[in-house]
């Protein structure tokens, strides 16, 4: 093995690495009006420059590359993505949610508390899949991935954590305070500025998606996934839709087909589920895992 400091080898690197060049620049004792002006900063060290409007394409590329490179280095082959509400309580806090609600908010609080069972199912599914520790081509398969937040997302990462497995959290910067839940694996915890890039990373490695009751964000992600598969932009994968009573109350799926705006066959793009066991059975069947 040759030492990198040996300048007389054919294979030795002849240009300094970017971090070395940056160190040279920052350690320079020279201080003049020219060297102190922002124009003199190395472009990749100049945050003000990187945040300019014209640099948006570069920032898009960075948000695509950073998670992609780190997930690849972490040996993540595929993911099981879990979408769902940030408001459904864990079973242990459901009673308190109702008890602390005002009289006007009692009905809504009770409806959220009634959905705490889906926190349990998200936890069970994440733990069940993580305990299987499926490895293929030297990479981990069905690594649990959530939006990194509370409620259903927390249940997903918590289930993986309790199984002794790593899991991914894809957070998004929002105007109100929010942070990754405590169960996301720190080195697989990512933060996005662009919703579009975050949604892309949800699906790039996805081999199955479990969708639990949720709000606008869950609807957005679920319907975009359906559209990608319906239009042939993405190959079919198992889509497990939990909570038939909820979904059929807020969406009339059959009416889409009856009105002719989708085909009747499009309703087969997803599978109704109520339990983690049902969801895993569908995934196993799709990928013929039992064999």
C-alpha cells in the first residue's frame, strides 16, 4: 500500500480534496478587503450564495443526492413506507385526549381516540417486518420508513426500534415547530426543504406502502402513489389501505368508477387491511416470500 503523501506514485491523487482546499482557505492568515468580501468565499462554503433563488436547481440536486448516497452507504435495499396521521394518539394517551378536550371538541377527540388501534397496528407491522431481517443481494429489505413525525409515523419507527432494527425518517421543514420522533435511527433521519424531493425519496426504494387514516398529507401521498401506478410511471407494488370505515366515510371510491373518471379495475390498485398480519400476508403473496 502506498502512502498518500508519496508524490512519486502513479496511483496517488494529484489534486487536493475539497475539504483540504477549504481548510487551506480558512486557515490563511491573510486578511484584506478582498479576502474578507463574500465574493472571495469558496462557492461551496458560501451559504448565502447557495440560498440564492438562481441556485434552486442545485439545491434540488443536493436534496436528491444526500439521502440517496447515505441510504446506499447504509445498505438499504428497499423500504416499507408507512403513511398516516400525525394526530392519532397512542393507545396509552387516548383516554387523556378525550378527558382533556373541551365540550365542543369532545366528539372529534373521541373519534381520534377510536383510531388509536391503528397506532397499534402500525407498530405491530413495523416490528413484525423488522424482526424478519430480510437480506437480499447483501442489502436490507423492507426497511421501515415514515415521515419521521408523531402518531402513526412514530408507531412505525417505534416498532422497528423495539425489534432492534434501524428505520428511516423523512422530515420536512414546516413553519411550526416539529422534530423527528425519538425512534428514528439518527443516521437515517433526514430533513427536506422540498416536498417534491421528499415524496420522491418515499417511493424510490419502496416495495410496499401501508396507508393509515390521515389528513391532507396522507391523502396527497396516497393519491400520488395511485396515480403513478395507474399511469404506468411506476410498477405495481402492494398498497395496504388500513381503516375501511374511515376511508369509505371520507371518500366514495366506488363513485369514481361509477362516474367514469377511473376504471373499475383501478380500485384493485390497493388492498383493504385491518391488521398487521393481513398486510404482511399481502406483501408475502405479492413477492412470493413464503417460498
